[in-house]
């Protein structure tokens, strides 16, 4: 579910579109196939209303190594409060994940058929997300990571996939 997104809207346009205070860090160029572990634009709930860029794939603060983030690119909205990987972030660290669209593949066709979901007017989408700050034990490197919250599909999405991002 939601394993590839596009980010075409420039950081400056995102600031204007969402009425943000500014840019802390930005995705440096348009991305037409942004994948997990890459930086994606977010607005964290840290009170600053600033555009930032976090690594996609949530790494809980207690994790021993970063590889767990590869499995935590999405969080099921129905169970997010129960899962240890997401529980703390849900209480304190929410964010908007800003994308122009996302890809889903219809599994029942051969070969799998990709579908691109986006707004008809081309404007960016704000997806519900969670974020964490993780420090590597060996190097001290600090990573800010995020995940996208998903839910049951709406009528448009249901024929393609059984999940969709919370928009």
C-alpha cells in the first residue's frame, strides 16, 4: 500500500499553498517515483509550521538499527494506537506528508497494472502521517523519519487496492 509517491510541487509553492511559515529543509527536486528510505516533504506538529524533509519509513526511537524503517512505511489507522512502533508517535508526533499523488498496482491483472491517484486540479495532497526522531547508537547520527497512515479504501480506490492513505 502506498509504496511510491510523486512530489512535483516546489517547496516554495508548498509554503504558499499551505500558508506555512517557511522551509527548514526541502526535497531538492521534483520526484516522480519517490520510494521508501528517501526524503519526503512533511510538516511536523512541532509548532513551527515549517516545511521539512524526513526519511520515509518510521524508525521508532527504541529501535536498534534503521532497517526496521523499511517495513514501517505505512501505519494502519485502525491499529496505530495499539502497535508499539507507532503508539508514542501517535500521541506526540503527527505530521502532514505532502505529495502530488501516489501509485497503486492492481494485483489481479497480469502483468500488474499501475494506477496513479492524484487531485484533478493538480494541487498537492496532505496525507496523515507520524514522525519519529531516531539516533544511531554507533555513529550518533540523528534521523527524522515518517510513515503514512492508511485506512479502508473509498469507492474510487476499492477496485484497485484494499487500503488507501488518509487524506
